[in-house]
C-alpha cells in the first residue's frame, strides 16, 4: 500500500512549500528563536538543558512522521536506510514525555489511533500499530504488559494536560478494556498483582510478580480510579482503589528485600495463557542455573526499571504506590549497585552503548550473587531512556545529586567527540525512549498541571532563591521565575506564546517575615487570596485569562 505523509495533504509540491516558507519566514524564525531563548534562559544545569533540547530534535527526524490525516506515528528509532521497529511501539514510547507536553494534540492522535486499531474486544492490545492507518492489528504475538498499562496512564496524562472532558469520555470505554484485560491473564485472581507471564520492553517475558510491570499496573489502577471518578463511575473507582491497595500491600510484604524489589519467579506463569502464547514462550527454553526457570528472568536482581510506575505517579500526582521509605531505599540501591562512574571493568556481551572510562546506569545487577545463567539479554547494557527515567525519578524523590549525576553521565557520552549530541541511539538512531529527558525539566521544576481545574504547580528542587524555567501546557508556553529574600518573595508567570485559563497557581512554601499578598496581571491589580498547606501555598486567582506577552506577578512580603 502507498500513502502520503501529512505535509503532502497541505502542499502539492516542494514549490508550494518554498512559497509558504518565504511568506512566513519572519514569523517562523521569530517563534523558533523565542522558544529557544525561553528554554535556554532556564536556570537549570547545562547538561539538563542539553538533554532536554537535544532529544527534542528526535521529533524532526525520520523516527517520527504524521500520517495522511495528521495522526502522529513513530518508529522506535531510525536505521541508516529506513525506520527501525515500527508501530508507535507502546512499550518504548511509554518513556517519551516531550511530545505530550509540547504537542499534546499529536500525542492524543497517536493514542487514539492505537485505541482504534490495536485493541481487541476483550482488551488485548497489539503493541505495534499496523499501517496503513485503519488496518486492524492481529493478536498473533504477546500483548506487552508495560506498554498496555502505560496507555491507561497516558490517557489520564492527556486528560490532565488538555482538560478535554469530551475526549476523555470518548476514549474511556476502550481504556477500561485495556486495564481490565489484566484480569484475564496477568492478574487472573484480581489481587492487584501481576502473576501471569508479562511480555515487556526487553523483548522477553517475565514470569511472576515484579515491580516493573506491577508498578505500572498499580499506577494504571490509580489513574483509572481518577478517570472513573471524573466520569461519575463511583463503583468502578472504588473497585480500582481496592485492587490497588491490595496489590500495594502484597508487593511491599513479598517483593521488597530490605534494599529493593525483586522478582518472584513462577515457572508456570505462562500456563494461564492460550496455547498459542504458551508455545511462543516455551520455545525459548530453560535457564542454565535455575533449572525450573524459563530463560531471561532477573529474580533477585536489582532492576533499574523497577520503579517506573512510581515515576509516572510522581509526574501525575498519583501519590505513592508502595511505602515511601521502600521506594526511596529502592532508588538508593539502584544508584549504589547499577550506577557505574567508570565502566572499564563492566563486561557487556551484547550491544555496547557506553564503554571504558565513561559513566552509565546498567539495566540490571545481582548484588546478592544469584544471577541466572540466562539472564535477560539486555541486562548488562546502558540505555539512555532508562537512565533519564531513573534520574528524573530520583530528583522527584529528593535525590537531586544522584539524579543529576546520571543525567550528566548520559550527556558526557554525547558531547560530539565520540557520539552525535543529537542522536542517543538504542535499537536505531534518534531513539524515542530518550525523550524521557523532558522529565528532568518536570522533576527539577516540580511542574504539574490540571487543565480541567485550571491549576498550575511549581516546586523547584534547585536554585530556589533565584529560579527561572521554561514551562509548557496544552495552550501556551512561557517562563516561570521566583526570587526569595528574607523579607519578601516574588513569583512571575510570563506567557511567551498562546493563552492560559488559570484559577490556581500553587507555589512552594517560603520562610519570610510578612504575609502580605500583592498580585497583578500586566500591572493591573487582582484580588487574589492565599490558601496555605503543609508543603505549598495556593494562590487563588478567581478566574483569569492570560494572553501572549502578559505577566502575572505575585509578591509576598
């Protein structure tokens, strides 16, 4: 089949493109420079700005395209002559956070296309969407537990960013199917724990409970609870919450070993699946050391991805999925065991993405010396996207120094002397997973938004006394600044592009002598009020509409 890219539906030929560019050149240059200047005026570390900005370029590479109707579509990466690993792969794009915050309509289009073309009536989802658009996927291969739960969480994220209740209503029935499919094979006994065989982003299947899949499942349950409550389905919401609590308790009790979360390997985990999927799994064979185990498990290993669902939960304010102390201990263990400031003595027998005196975060280690004979085959590799995921999660949890060290390790490997600064590769160049780097900005700024509640939040982790950052929502982007002194504090929100409906601006707690509030929008007074909480201050603005070029100023003294 042959189909056109979206740009071919806008312009007939290259001459028309040239005409459009010439007529709009000044505006395009002005807006591009404004975006660039705004982003780079942020008081974030240089390597963080490099990580965020360089990986945005992936959106303009051959990894990404728009189909004829405008739907966004992505490969995992790009090979030298074609796209690498097709289908907007759910378990890879699970990590990428740049698109939903900068171009949320495009992110919505990719999710909608998956829901329309990749989901069976029972909720089974094919994790690679076929082309041409409209082709129905065939469930010939395993469903990916991480990618499928990720789409449930992403539906919630897209609603938070857009505030589009009608969109949420339209996708909710299929999103529910995705979640509740878990109860057929992954969590057949409905105890909030995925015991069944789980295909995942390592291109293998994990047998038995583990928190890489489990945390995404719990985050999906929490996200589904929130969506159900919004849509008036209170019984469904309570059901998801009960399941979440049950699974959370079990996991803390049975998988946490005092340092991190392990996998409880169940060699029979595939037997609940239909025969076809059992046969797909059984052909891999058994482990050399743990004779009853199938190949490619991690057991007592320390997996860098073990808290990925909690990463999402921090980003979207879904609260803790497990005991907070356990989450923090697990992250400290990941840094202790998996972070290598020098890889000279680290053996990797598959693909080499970091080498010699370079630093990197290894995907899995076995501190307790119980490595399987056939551990999953990517375990010794270093993947940039996972590094960014773990680094930003550490920052969320207060491990700022550790998180920034991991992020710097990635960027030090991509300075241009050894590797292309704009090409963080994995299975292909310009790999989509590396767009997890945008979460470094979200974590360091404490940015959260809820468009339906007209609510923005900032809680900087660094440079609190004199801080400035770029931010982006579904309708605008601009700069947030704060300056805190002993007797006063000033917070500014400046719109560089678009417009913003805003009722509440949530700010960090400050220690100053006075409690007087003065609020203006472009120097015009606003009758705002303050609501103080334990960890933040909410400035209640009533209902204001900010436009491009306007600045909201809040002064406490």
